């Protein structure tokens, strides 16, 4: 993969980060990278270690966790706010990545005992496919 491909892949990834709540399809994201959908999928996985869809869903779940911690939205409202259209698929993916259901996550206390820099908190609260979620 050459430098120009990596730049275009980063532009597509940046678009997913910005527009995670929008209805994004892989063909339009691939066009952002000036690649065919198949080539984009393979190149994205080679560069970032996961498929574009998996990356997008991880961004959506990260945002959902923040909205659920606020506690003022229902799980259904959070599901729709992060760009998911199916509550069942959202709940399944959330449970897979976080290790508990959205309702259980929302009900749990999220008050921190100490102030932790956001860069450190992000490292430990990011949904992780590779293994069980990290718990304090």
C-alpha cells in the first residue's frame, strides 16, 4: 500500500469519525477514499486491523456509552442518536463490545473517584473486540 492510499484511507476514517450518526454505507465511504468497495474493505482492514463496518460500529458504541452515562436518554433514543436503526442489532453489538447490555451499563454508577485524563480514560473505555472489557 502506498502513501496516497493511506492518506485516502485516513480521509475515509475521518469521515466515519465525523459522520458516525449519519446513515453511512460502505460504497459512499469507499468513494471518499477513491476506491472500489471491495478494494476499500481490504485496504482498510490491512491498514487498521478491522473492517470499516467494525470501525464505524466501534465509534457508535463509544458515543453510545457517553450518552448512556449521562442517563437522560432511553436506550432506544441513544440507539437512534448514534446512527443505528435496529435496537436489537445495537444491543447485540453493544453487549459484544462492552460486556453488558446497554440497560445494565446505563443503570450502573459511573462516578469516578479520581480525575483521569481523557486520553487515559479513552484507552481503557474503548470497546475492545480482542478480549474481555477492562474493568477498574
